[in-house]
């Protein structure tokens, strides 16, 4: 056996270091979905840092704060819907791929 044959055998038995694109994207999507509640908590808690006028600064009106909170709430709903649709598409794609392998 030559050194080339040994190299071929070692690469043939060694598992791949990289994930497939679909599984990599699905995992990154699930990671982003897991971080979404923390992002939402930070965005909704942000008005607590706004000046309230007791320190002599210009206060942010309560109506602006409420609009900001409901805007963040609506944006979080839309983002989670997007994640749901993409996850459903990935699941449907995986189901068709597994059906192709079975037949």
C-alpha cells in the first residue's frame, strides 16, 4: 500500500466536519427563534429607560411609549409568524426528501 491509498482510506472513513446547508439553516433558524423572547423582553423593557420628566429632562409622552410597545409587540408577532412559515417549509422539504429515499 502506498501513502495515497492510506490517505484515501482515512478520508473515506472520517465523517464530514460540515453540516448540510438545509440542516445548518434549520438549526440557525431555531436558534434565532429561541432568542426572539429575549429580544422582545429587551425591546419592550426599553421604555423603562426613557426619561420621565421628574429629573427636569424632556419627558417622552405616554402615548408614544404605548405606540412603541404595541409596535414592538406587532413586530414580534410578524417575526414569529415568519419563523413558523419557514420552519414549516423546511419540515415539508425534509418529508419529501425522506419519502424519496424510501421509494
